C-alpha cells in the first residue's frame, strides 16, 4: 500500500491505487463487497484495520474511506457509475498509473468542482430557498434492505410491479395503477405521493436519513444520481437512486418520527436538527478550502427573470424597505414564491440561501413552532426554540447584512396566535424594542435587518378575512398574470410553438371571463407561471395536455364547482387550443 504523503489531510486518498488495482485483479468489474475484500487481501490488512471505527457514531473507517475513494475516482473518470451496484473501470482506469501526486491532484480538482457545484446549487436553484432537502427513508419493512443499500451504495424503493415510475404523468396515474395491481379498495394516496417524490422531487445532493420504525436512525447519506428503474431485479425493489452513505450505526430519537417509507422532512426544522445532532462531528476529514464567492444578483438580474416592469420592481423594493413586512397576493400561478426569493436575492445583491428562510403556515402551525414552547420528551417536557426565534438570533449577530423570512400561505395560519406578543415587534418603528417572551426568562427583539415576505392566494375560498391587526402591520402588493409583460412575450417567442401560443391566447380569454364573473374577479385569474420554465425541445403535445388536464381544468372545476356548463365550455376550449 502506498505511503500517504502530507500533501493532503484526506486519508482516503491512500485507497485510490489499491481500489484500481483490486478492480484490475477482478477483471475490471465487481461488486463493492468484492472490491473491498480484494483490497483487504492485496494490502494484507489486519482485522483491527478492517474493523476500526471512527467517532461517536462508530462508522466503519475502512468502508467509509473506500466509498469516498470510489466517489472521487468516478468524478475523475476512472470508474464508471452507469450501472448501480457494480464498480467498473473505464478505459482510462485500466491504463492509469495512480501515484500519490496524481491522487492529490484528483482530490483537489474534484473537491473544487464539488464546492462550485454546491455553491451554484444552493444559490441558483429555483426549487426552494433551502435547496438541500432532507428525507426520512425506510429501506423495506424492518429496514430489511439496509445492508444491501449500504453495500451497493443505493437506496431502493418498492412498487416495482407497476413498472418504470418515470413513465407516469401524475400521482393520480400512479395511484390508479397501484389500485389495479394490488388492491382496488385501498387509497394508496401516501404511496403514490412517495413514489412521485422519489422520481421527481428528490435531487442530487439531498440528504437521506435512514430509519427503522419511528424512532430508530440507522444512517445518513447524500443522493448521487437521478432516478433509475432496474428491470433486472428479482424483487419488487426496482426503483433505485445511488447514495453515498456517510454514517452507519444505530441511534435513538427522543421523539416519534413519521411512519411513511419516504418523507420530505425539510419543513420540519426541529426534527431535522434532532437527527443531525445524532451525527456529532463525525465527518471524514477533507482539505480546507477558501469559501467560494456567492454569485451576484442585481436589479437587472431580477428584471430578466421576473415578469415585472422596472417601476413595479422599484415600488415593491421601496415598499419592503420602508414597511419591513410585505404580503404578495395574487391568483394561483402568478409566481409569488418565485418573486419572493428573487426579491430577497436582489435586495441582498447576492444569491445567499443562508440569509433566507421559508416556512409554510397551516391551521396547526403554532406559536410553539414559530417562537418557542414546551415539547414532550421521554422524561417530561423541554423548552424548544422555533424557526423565527432562531432566524432572528442569526440575523442579530450579523447586523451588517439583510435577512429575509418568507412565509408561504400566510393567511392559512392563525396569525395572532403564531406571532403572539411579537406581533407588535415586527412593526418598522418597533424594531429593536424588546418584550418578555411567554415561555422564557428573556427579552426578545426583531432585528432591523429582518424583512418578512408573506404570500397568499386571493383565490382561496376556504379562508376567512384577515384580521385588521395583520393588515395594519403588512403592506399588500398585488401580483398579476404577466402574459403581457415584455419579458414573458420574449420568452414565449423563444419557445416558437404554435399550440402553446394558442393555449396561452385561450387562457388570456379565459381570464377576461373570470374577471367579468361576479363570483370570481381579478384575484382568480390564471397566472403565467403554468407556462414558465419550459424548454423549446421539450414542449410537445403530451406536456401541453398535462398542463390542461392536470393543472388548468381542475382549477376551473374548483372555481365553477356549481356551474358545470362553464367548466365544460372552457375545458373544451382549452383542449381545442392544443389540437
């Protein structure tokens, strides 16, 4: 085994050469377990070296370092990752002479590229402000697939009997197929939701926590591939993603988690922090690098991406600077969330996701979630701090920079109860004033550099009028469909699709009808975002049909739930536009 040099602190580099040699000895291709066994044989490793654990989490050091080595060699082009569960040398891997100097160069190059990708991902992603999502995953009943997942660097999901999940256009289609394949009497709502998320919402770079039951955590890893369907598997677990498993062990949560096979727990900040705390500083040592500068994001960048005029942008930013608290209100699909994120970025001047937080209010959201409160534990109750409290404390120590707290569906929560005594402190002239908190012997203030952006759908019939206290503390800004904006027209022209153009024309005519309807009005107009983010070579008949059938027509059925003739008339017009 090559002697490790001091050119890097990353101890896994010493496995680059032995890993490549092991694959050569095995004919160029083998399973991870076969590779590890060959390395053990070639390097004459002792049982102590094989079984050595690291840190409080007791992760196997040898397995972990070999996995890291393989990941870097894949990135460098020496190992092929096209087939999951099998490690195969590429042409370059068969020929390379792996020296210490080359290993160090690979490490520096890949580490730098990974840092750049992470920065771009965190700062540029449009999917969410917090671009890394956290998932709870159960590898089969009783975690029976966990060992296989570890060995092969994958996560496996069942439901293989319904075929390739990427071929389904909606959760509803998945659900119907499950009912046909298994049991027509069962709902399968949760299962269809999980499989849809596994294919379409989980992203490379997301963090996966492995669970057994509702309180046992077995490991942690990061997603490394898009969804794959493995028709060669003999069991039902044909739905696959590659995962780099970083931590393996057995930890117990002091609270019950969700029971579903796969759950996005990103919005459950307290649960995420609880699980993270189990993995105390047990990361593999890597070479420290200088932090990469965040991409700039200017007023001009905002105007290129968001279909508002210069005057509208100036009014909106001026309003937020003065009032501190703004609610973006409008019909579904006008891009309120998209605007909120970019408004924050443009006012900061950079795409810095660390200074932006998003939560979603709902009927069960409480003061205890938002500020602080007592939560049950195995031994009684403990005081836990909420998302807004922690965010304000973070902003308080960084008063030279602006922070933006974004609240989706702000009108769905009981605002007075959620904010409690802090309702007064969010007013612009009350910032920096302190009040005694309900549950803690401390005074709390909302810093001057914290801005609150709320979003609400004007078309939501289920909601009561907002109370006056909220209206007095927030400014309200109407976001309207941007079909006539110069930016949208330019975007539409770039797609160069006649059927899409006809569909958009039909939607604009529909909006005129909606505005004229006394039971609806302007707040129910269909927004432009249903047609945003499209690529010219991907705009086809199927995509347009999905927009019409699964997004627009269900909206009309909700609007005119007691006027079937109008639903039928405009459904036919929308369908006719894309014929």
